[in-house]
């Protein structure tokens, strides 16, 4: 089931299938959204494991709370909590490209896949050179 671009999904009433139809939400995340109901505002979605403020920005054009079913004007920016650190801070704003490596295990898996491909390539190169 695909949602039309003008149809918003009410996160307090949507079924699992309706939530999965939203770009960026899989079955596990949809179940998490259902488990943490009810929501009084869209920003409450950050309580759900797997949804941070960046992910929420990507979901905002597709979701709503309450009876409204038509698309609103451009979503407001989510206020960022102030952090005192020496590292530079980058505001992403409204962007369409996201890297969904949200926990440490996913990053480790991605690194292992890249390293495995590199090692496999080296083995093939060595076999090719030894066959000459």
C-alpha cells in the first residue's frame, strides 16, 4: 500500500501496514510507534527507539496527529537541544538523504561488509596473478 503525497498518516490511529507504507519506516519501527502510543505532538516520536531528531525530520512530511488528513505547510524545524562540546555542530535542515546507521551494531556490520569485500578482492587479485 502506498500513500498518496497529499495523504498524511495519523500516528495515533494508523495500522501497522499504514505505518510501514511510509518511506523510512519498517515493520520493527512501525511496531515501536504503535507500542509507544498515544502521542500528543509529533516530537513525542523521539521516545521510540530508532527515531532520533534527524529521522523525525524525514518522517514529518508524511505523518500527523489528530483528525487532519491533508498535507500541512512546510514542517517547522525541531529545536535542537543545546550541547556544550568542542566539536562543531552541523544543522542538516530539510534533506532527503539519510544514512540510517543508528546504532553501534549497524555501523560495525557496515564496516565488516566493506572490509570483507576488500579482502575478497585481494584474494581474487592474488589468484589471478598466480594463474599467469
